[in-house]
C-alpha cells in the first residue's frame, strides 16, 4: 500500500482527544520539588541588590539561586545577548540590568508549589529604575541604550539596491506612498510553559519540556551551565502548539540549573515548573511590531516600475530571532513581483518591550502586508482589477527577484493565482481578469460586504547562508521478511502532524505497512540534529533525511545485511546572505506559493468586521497527508483572523496591559470565518522529497491584506494599521 498522498489518521489523535497524551505539565515524578521564578516585572532597571534573608530559612525551601549561581550567565538562539538570571555577581557585563518585564531575576525550589510562590514573594530586590524606551523611532535616537555595551540601539541593517528607483519614479504614471504599522501578537498556545528536570540513569541532566529544537536547547543549556552537551539530555513530550513561540527558550536553562545546583549539595530530586498564563504572556516573545514606509510606482497599464521601502522592526529587549525575521521581511516587502527598480532599507532596534521573535510566517506577514496593500492601492488608482494587475507583474520562472537571482524552479504563483481567482468569481477574458461575481449585499443597510485578494510566497528552511541540515537513522529488523523499521528523527511535532507524515514517508520509502514503522523522536539521547520544527522546513528536511536513510537501508537489506542500519544527513542546496551593499543573494533553496480571496461584512454601526468566506489556494508541492494540510490551512487562517481583526496586544511604557486571556482576546467559534475553501495544488518542487514544499506558514501570510482589501471594497476606507477592532474601524469611518 502507498501512504504518500493518503489522509492517514494522525498517530496522536486518539491520545489527544481522550486526554491520554502526556504534555510536560502532566509529568510527575516521585519526590519532585517545585520551582518558581521571580520576574523583574519592570521594563528597565539595574538590580542593585537581592536580599534573601526572608526566604533562606523558610521551611520547605530547598534552594534559591540568582545570577551569581549561573556558570555562564548568557544565552540566545542566535546572539547570546540575554542573561539567564539578571542581577549582581555575574561575570557577564551588564547582566545586572533588566531590560523587559519578563526578565528572570531569581529562582526558588521548594517542597510544594505554594511554598515556592510564598518564597518568591518574600525576596527583596532593590532596583535602580532606568529610562524606559518603548518606541522604536525614539530608540533609534540612542538617547537611552538598552544594551550599554553597544553604541546604538540599531543593531541589524539590511539593504537592497536594484536599478534606479528615483529615475523610475519620474517615469511612473501613478505613485502610492503609505506608512504601515503591523501589531504584536501573542502565540496563545494551548499549554503554557511547563517542564520537569532530573538526573537520568546515565547521570545526564534531563529536561522534559515543550520546544521546537531539542539539540539547540541542549546546546544552550550546556553553554550556560558550562557543561559538555553530552551531559545534557532534552526530551519533547506532547506539545500543545508552538507557532514559533517555543523557538526561543524560557524555562529550560533554569530547570537544568536547579537540578545541577541541588545535586551539588547532595539533593538528588526532580524539579518541576508550570507557568501561569500571565507568566507565559510576559515571559516569552511576541510577533514583532513593524513600521514600514512604502513608495511604489507603476505605469498606466499596470506594470510596476519601482518599489522603495523603509522597514523598522521593534526587536524588544533581546535579539531572539529578530535578525532572521528582519531578513525575511526585507525579502518579502517588495512582494513576489518582477520590479525592475527596488530600494529597501531595513533595521532592527532594541527597545524595552517584550522581545519579538519567531511567529508563524517569520517576517512574511509584515512584509506581505505592505506589499499587497501597495499593489491593491495601485490597482484602485488605475481602475484595474486587483487580480489582473498581479497577473501582469507576478514573477515567473527564470525571472530575477529583487535580490538579483531567480527563484528556484518551478515558480508557480501564476498558476496558484489562476486557480484561486477562478474559484472565487473571477473570469479570464480577452481584455484580462475581471471579477464577475460580486458579494451578495446584506439586507440590513448598515452592513456592507466586500471582497479582497492577496498573494504571497514563503521560503522553506533557514535562509541567507545558514548551513542547513537534517539527520535521520533507519534500522530494518527481521530475518526472512521485514518485521520492524526503526526511524530515528529528532523533529518536533508541535501540533502540525509531523510525526504522522514521518511514518508515512518511511513506510513508502521502505515499502512496508505503516504498522511496522517505529518512530524514535525528539530526544537528544536517541537522535542527532534535525534542525528546528519551524520555517516550514520539517516535512521537507526530515522527509529528505528519512528518504535518504531508508533507501540506503533498504539496499543493504536487499543485499542480505541483517539488521540493516543507515544514518543519513540531508544537506540542501546552499543559500547566500544578502550582499551588504546591493542585497544580491540566493536567499533560499525552495518556496511555497499562496493566494487568498476573502469576503467580509462590515457593520458600520458597531465597527464589527465579520469574515464570511476565505478561499485559500496553496502550492504544497506534494500533499503527503491532504487532511493534515487542510487542518494547517484552516488553523493558519483562524490564527491570522485573530491577528487581523481581534487580537489587540497593548504595551504601555514597556508594561503589558493585556497580560491575560480575559483582556487579550483570541478567536473563538463565534469569530472564525463562516466558510474556508482549501485548494491544494501539487506542482512538485525539484528538491523536495516526493516534490514536497513546506506549507504550514503560507496560508497565514496574505490574510491581513486580503481582509483590508475586502473592507475597503465594502466601505471605501483603507486601514493601514490593525487589528480592525471596532474602535479602529469606526474611527476610519469618521464615527468616533
């Protein structure tokens, strides 16, 4: 039986719906202790002193640890610019500074959760408050430095220079200039941060926690504790969502620190922690807020001539993945269009806000928002159909992007656009594309309906010269026939169904039934590095690794080797960073393509925006499991609806005002679109396993500008910032 292309039931479906799945917070061990973290809860200050006298003799307290107790008091996924614990006594310069409200100052380990909570409240910390810088534009003036060891708050810059934009603007018949502000967003995954750490039978400090990359977590823990990586073991149990929110770590190092410090004192006990939702919201990063100034020009027949953009990313207090997210936004802010003259200047800026970091789309939604808004506004200025103007300008095979290099073939966005447009009421005529079916007008006069279209593209894998790789091991067991196939692959399943498709791919590659596949996953003790479960890369990268290992193991089996075991590391085509002067690069080795059409209803009395229908067409290369892809499309759209119309994350002077799910509203069943139509297209990628392209982020990227276009179609107002909460909508309508 072939499993590729079949909607096999998820291997974890039953355990999750019956409550049998074990998430990190469900793990309990004999004689475990409990940990609580003291958060700074102030955006910018120096920790002058920490007085533990009220706590040290409190009955039930097993240990209290501060910055002086961390062997190497620094960490970070890309830049090690963040203290593990903030306070005096560390050798790392300026690690006595807290830079956002979620900085961690001390940890307490106690016999019970209650004692740990009481103890944290009794710790006396003397702070010297510093000026708070919470606006990215003010941060660029460098009057207050978030990181005093640096001479500026601007710490990452990219630029693209292609052609002559000034000369092109002189030739343009229409020029559109706009400023866009994209909002923060909370990941709001189902289970807040939780985990347990202990010493295993081989004396390894073992951390069981939800994450996205066990080997990178292992490396960061080992670095901060000054231990060899083989002394650290990281395991991912069931993960209740991530969306990029677990790519930068939160509790892993302090859990391991607690076990190590207790063990040094002869106390060999597991240590458990569970964050509240409020702690989760202030303690992990958010989707970046971006400020984007765009100026685009086109001819009267709709051909794009020039695009100029200034892009400012509010990084918050630490880098996390900001520099990589900024690279993606820099790439995508000019859209997937053939534009002969492009100028982009982008930068990341430190502030005292909660850090920005990875979130589904990874810079794509922010860049695409500006690009798609610009082309929609140009279409309106020229009285041209928005699908027609896109089809005139969409980049195709062998055409250079603004990085000066072509996208890897096949480039299929024109095909995706055609499929989505035809399914949404457009027709292709001798004079071009025209929308023939208008949204049915509601009978209530204060409710207006509109339709909007938007497109996007998303890279697969890490970009800009990162040395990509993914490892797998396949072991075939049996004598006369194959009895079991053990597949070792470290990739995290963060809810997307990765482990199910791992088994499907392995079963097809070895030509056995699914029941014979045994998956060894997400445990540094049994796997080598697979890379992160992010960047739409996991099916693509793990699939190539599993396919490569399986093919070689099967060859050995057929040659009589029993058991047959092969390790294989897949390395994709190399990418290159953006040239510092021109931006020329081969930034990615593969892409996916997406187009969305959105129908909305706007209540002009209340300001409510209702999403009626979304048609989403995605070229996924090959649908390994079509039902899982439908789930990814629907989930991404619902999450993007929250981003666009509902989720209003408020920070004031570095303080999180919306720090609870009672005042930070996420979509419920009453907020989701009435209808989502998924169009799954399969134009195979030349490098992907079985033709696979990554797709988990794609449906998210074009939703916000498609909604804005639909709202404009309904009420005639362009909204250049969002979310479209009622107050913002009514203000745009001139009613408040």
